[in-house]
C-alpha cells in the first residue's frame, strides 16, 4: 500500500509481512554515554525492530540531556516512519556528528516513537542495557 503526499511525492509504506515493524517497551534501564558523560538514562525505552535491521532503542526526550545535543541541518526520509531530524553531540567530536535521530511527526504505524530519540551505536561510546533486578 503506497500513497503520495505533498509536493515532493514522498511514498508512504505501511509495515506488513514483507517489512515488519514492531515496537515494544524495553524492561531494561538504557544508558547512553559519550566522552565520559551520560547523555541519556531511562527506564522507559522502546525497542523498535524493523525487518532484518538491528533492534534500535528509542529513548524519551525527557530522559535525554538535550543541552548536550545540537540540532543538525541533516534530514532523511523513511517511507515507513516519515521525515527524520538529526542532532550532533559536540562533546563527542566529529565522530558524534548526526549521532542522534528523531521522527518528530512519525507516521501512524510508528506513532509510539514520537518524542523519542535514537542513537547510532558507532557514534557514541556506549548504549548500555541493564536488566532491572
């Protein structure tokens, strides 16, 4: 199922058997570190599993130290999730450019990730999942 929206004619695709997307609460505490600093610390992460891609931890904005992030001019588009905005983490240096992404107005199929941020594992020092005792 595809539909075109806007003047840019961006296709919208609905997750299904050929491209599944599942979002569920992660019961673990998730901590993201860069340059010795905790950038995010949450017990409310969502794990997004999409097709054959690695699982991604989405962290609520209120559990991210937004003062450590700088909004980037970089954007991208996913036909399943929508327009994507990026943030860099200056204290991580060049490696942490566009290290964080967010679907600020996600498509209905992935609406639970609205107001959440995700981090590229290769652009931060650690994304640690600690099982709650």
